[in-house]
């Protein structure tokens, strides 16, 4: 009986993507009440959700509501998008784009097939990042920009450029910068993409860790969203994927979306999984679909 209890406790706090069952026992998880989100609406699904979209959808709206910046009770309604208007002042995100471009060029010089691989058989990267994540038939899996970089480096150059590492992030932010301003268009008409979306949706509402938190505990109406949590005020999840990889001022480094997921898991005091884990890929699909029709916004800083 004592062994049985230990097994159940361990399973309850195990990681989202790699939780194992022991002796047929299913791990126990609670779920945060699910909000209705229509993936077909993309970023417009925020209407009727947090209803903050009209405040940050366009630069004109952001400028109109700039008076809220610095006001903790109102600033969250801008979804931090006012920071993306910084296209003139240099920040480390811009430097990372230059470094990523130089790295990609160096790798392509070793073997031009590397760039062709990144371009999914094409010749240019311009605009391509707006279509990720997507299902790759040849690989029979969902790929993100970061996993594409890792796969191309391995298959073409036999080099490890793993997801969640600085080199991968730099090439990724360069790749995505070539789609800056292009509306995100994750193909929800692809059945494999929608299967991934639904799995990510389940993870978004699944409570985990010692604090028994879910992503939704901070990012849906009726949760902590819009309220102070330590030094932060959580916002809507809509369009959040558009600015990753982003330069994170609290940590002084470029951070991918899946690294941000891992950081959240740490704050929730749950077992860690690494960027590239299938669970994180599903969650990235879910989050990016909520950014559909919002423009890619990199380089950015948060």
C-alpha cells in the first residue's frame, strides 16, 4: 500500500509530456474549467474572451492607449504589444538577428543544402516562418521553426543545433525576422495539425505540479489574468506566440516559446521537460493557432 501511494504521488507531479504509468495506474490530474475557443477565429477569438484585442490589434490602437503604459491596472490590456513598436532603438534582439544571419550563412557555405532544407526545398526563407508549426509528410510529424533548424543541421551537416540552445534561437529569430509583418497562418485545415492543436489545448487546461496550476490558471477569464501575480500581470494568450523567440530582459537572453513553457513549468514547481518534447510542440501549435492572422513580430523584447 505504501508503495502504491508513492507511485500515485510521483505520477501526479510528473511532467506533462513524459508522465509514465506504473502497473496500469493512470496519473491523476485535475483540469481548469475550459473556456470556449474557436480555432477558426485565430486572434479574433480574443473577442468574447478577454476583449482586449481592440486595444492592441493595430499600432494606431496601441498609440491611442499609450497612456496606460506604466499603470499596472490598465497596462495588461495592451498585452505587452506596445513593446513591439520599438523598431528604432537597438536592443539585443536585433543583434541576435544579425548573429543568426551570419550563422546561417556560414552553415550554408559549408553545404548549400542546409539553406534549401530550411526553405523546405525552396530558395528563400522570406515569409515561410508565418506558416509554422506545420505537418511535414516526409518526417510524419509536426515541425516548428526551431525543430526544422535542428533537423536540417543534423541531416545536412551532421551537426547538433538543439532546440532551446542559443545557436538555434539565433538562427530562428533570423529566420522569423524574414516574416516580420506577415500574418501568421497555421494550417488548421490539416488534420494532423488539428490533432496536435487538440492535444495542446488539453495541456493548456491540465493542472500539474506542486501548485496544481495549469496554463489556464493565469490566462483565461476568471483566472489570475488581469490581476497581479508577484511582479507580473498575466494577459490573454492570443497573439502571444507572434513575438518569439524574444529577448527576455529578466534573464538577459534570447528565449524561444518552448523555453518559456519550460520556465512556466519551473514556476509551477513541476517536473521539467525540454524544448522539442512532443508535449511542448502540441502546446506551441495551440498557442500559435491563437495567433493566426496576427503578424509575426520579431525581433522583440519582453
